[in-house]
C-alpha cells in the first residue's frame, strides 16, 4: 500500500515474512513446505521514507503458450496447467503481497484477470501483441491510491521489431487517500507536492538469436519512458517486465550502465539465454571489465552484425555505440540478499523454471529518485529443482513474481510548474 512515514524497519536480511493467507496443502512434499518466500529489507536507513509503492512484475504464463509448448512441462501434472486453477493461485498470491501496482506479461485471458482484480479495487489497462499472438501485457493499479493521468502503448512492429508491445502509464498518488502523507496538506500545498511516476511494462522477444530485435525493443522503451518522464516534470520511472535476458548479458549491461558498445558482443548472444541450462550447478555473473571483454572480442563475434541488424538495434545507420539518459537501478540488486537466492551482483538466481531453462529474466528497474525498501526473495535453486518445474501446487506460473517496495526520495517530489500537463 502507499504508506505514511516508515519507522523502525527491520534490519538487513530480516527473517520477517508475509506468508500467504491460503492454507498450505498438506502433501508431505519437502519442496512445497520449504517454498515460502520472505521479504528482505534494505540496509539503508529508510526511517524517513514517506509514500511507497509495492510493485509486482509477473509473467503469468499464457494459456495458449502453455498448451502449444507442452514439452516445457513434461514433468508437470496437467491439472497444474489448468487456467481456472492457476488464476486463483495468482490472485491469492498477489493478495498476500499487499501490492498496489501489478505488471503482468503473457496475458491472454485479460477479462478473467480484470474481473478478479476489480473486486480487489484495481483498475487496469491492457495491450495485446500485434500479429497472430493472443497474449499481451497488462498494468493494474489500486484505484483508491492512484489516478491514471496518461497512458500509451508501443507497438514494436511499427519499427520493424516484431510483434511485442510495451505499456507506459503516468500515475499520481491520490491526495485524498488517508494513507498518503499528503492527505493533510492544504490544496495549495498539495499542488506543489504532486507525486507522480511513470510505470512501464513489457515482454521482450524470446528468440535468443535475435539480439538486434531485443536490444531495439528495450532501447525504444527506455527512450520513450525518458521522454514521458521529462514531459511530466522529470518524474520517477519504474520499468518492469520479462526481458528475456539474463543478468550476465549485454542487454543487462545496457540497462544498468546506460551505455553499450555493440561491437564487443555477439549478435546471437545479447541476452545470454543460450549460456544458461537448467542443470547448471550455479548461476553467477560473468560480466567482466572492459579489458577482459576486449580480449575476447575475436571469440565473441562469431555472428557479425549486418547493416540492417545494427539499424534495428540502434535506430540509426552507422551507429555502434548506444547510450540512454535514464539512470536505472535494479530493485533486487539494491537490496542485499542471501547466497542461496542471489548471484554476485544481487540479482535472483532464478525467476523462471521449466524443463529447458532455469534462470533470471524478470526485473523491476527504477530511476534514482526512487529508493528500494524491500524485495521479496525468490526461491533457492535447490528448492526449485525439487519441484521438478513450475507451475506446481503452490505457484501458478512457470515464472516467479518479482516484487519490491519503492519509496519516493525527497528530491523526487515534483515542484508545481505551469509547464506540467
């Protein structure tokens, strides 16, 4: 929820947890008994944080995608793939997190979700993929906490970048909400302390060989998010989604460092997906320094970039170096976690698991004017392996939701200006 000032937050790596309200099934399965997820808190002093946002990013596994790729779920009883069952699990799971912003991917039964979450006070917008696909992305927000000021979509097909889509919404914290720290201000004071933010949601192309398309999609999303942020008064930005890229990848490097020299990377391995296998014993970052990268260029460039691919990736002819203007941080990398669930740069070891992949592809990125207070730990790899794959009796998708609570930094409080919309 959007809270007032937080005080006496638990210390780093607190064992405090928020278990689901749903009664645990008594199955005797060790993997299910040990599969609760716990909140871990920032080691920073957040005692003076005011309004906060609890954000969920969740690839909920499209019904059609699951039925068309049953080979990915060879170890999964068919009843665990049934949508009627999975949607109830997803609703109960989200309810247990007390979240107020939801970013879903692989949504192909939007009306079902809209009906379910509407009863819990959520409003939503949906954007389906272009082409023949039947799924898309959806953003939900708690109606009593936020007002939608602006909404737009990106159809990547218009840029020659396949049928994926992205959503962008500008939301404002409701001043009349009793849980907001601005509720007791005068009208004039409220007008000078409008807390607005931009939330973006996307599902990047899966194909591991098309790094040019993946990079082009993310570039466009970041550029449009930055443009909207400036138009609305340099407001904070949150970007969530299934990026189909692992933390060890060039695409992650572009997001986190704001720049990328494309010539240093193999076109067919921009996302790092091909290097991750479900039977790997550990998942650790392999990102090196510039020198080590340069030394391996000759080995990496097995598939040279064509002029057309460079244009798709960068948006311009002859450009090989990319740079974006958002200073982004990953929510999970900003909150210390445990070795059993995190890699050496702080990202989860796995947010997705089926018979052909175990690794991290789901993220919540935020601009520097938001502060991560806590994140919901994923499951340890050994626990995931004992489930033999997702979804299962407890979890309704082959992805785990990534969840964080973000607070507005004091500098993020926008000053009123006649130039603002």
